[in-house]
C-alpha cells in the first residue's frame, strides 16, 4: 500500500470511530519510518497513543495524539504475506483510542496487557522475561488468562504431584480433552508448554508452577 493510500485509510478509520470515543484525540499522525523494538528482532510498533503534555492543554480535558508507523506496517507485510494492512490499521487505531479512553479514566489495564504481550515475545525469543507476565492479561476463569488471541492456563502442583509429573508426564484437561505435558519438560519451573488451539483461535500455553 502506498503512503498516500495509507494516510487516507488511517484518517477514514479514525473518523469511523464514534465521536464520543475519540473526543480529545488528535491525528492520526502517520510516520513514514518503521519503529523497531529496542531488544526484539523482527518486532515492530504499529501505533502509539501519546498524551499531550498538560503545559499545552486548556482546562481539564485529557488530550492525546495517535501515531501510526507506516514503515512498520510495510515491514510486517513483507514478513507475513497474510498480514492484512487495512484490518491492522483499523485494529491499531481502535487500540490506540482505547489507550486514550483508559488514560483519561485513570486505568492501566490495556498498558499492562501490552507490557505482558512484550514479555511473552521476550520469552519466545529466548530473552529474560517476567515469569508471571500472563497474569496481566484478561482473566477468564480459575487459573486462565487471555492475551489477545492466546490463552494461558496455569497449573499449580504440590511437591508430591510435581515429582509424579516429572516421572510420568502431566495430563491437563482442556475443552473436553486432555493435553499431555512431557515429563522432561518439567525440570525447570515455571514451565511453559504451547499447544495450537485452532487456525482462528491462537495458542494455548500451559504454565506449570510449584505450590
């Protein structure tokens, strides 16, 4: 997608958001360059919601500016032939406006979720990460959290159950079936084991911890 078409699309997607949700939002400002992550290779920032400094605001209204990084969208499209630029622009614009709404309300939920997603990427890249990062996601049940399209199911074992699992492996019930975690994958805890949920559902990661 050419830059001018991208700018037009970004403007249309911002205008499509109901006015009451985008009150106080400026932009979108389209930046030509890509914004790479400082530590994660191949990881790009698509957009940001940047609060306007209070020294430039009038009254008590919270103001923000939405930035989109055109180069990041191009880079992601080059890496993944299935990357839908138009759909990702729509999702990114709405994501950044949600940041604005939550910042205005004093909520850190989405920023915590974004931080958790970054920690998960660090884990997948073999970098140091915060082991309980998934708990910043949306809780969906006892021991179950969701980060975007992925689920994290936490299994806590007492010392006797852990010893048995390290000898025989571990069976985990999930959606009417049983998933098998191999015994040799439980030597170091917390242990993360991934399972594909389905083509449209993302991944399930079973996290085994000791009580």
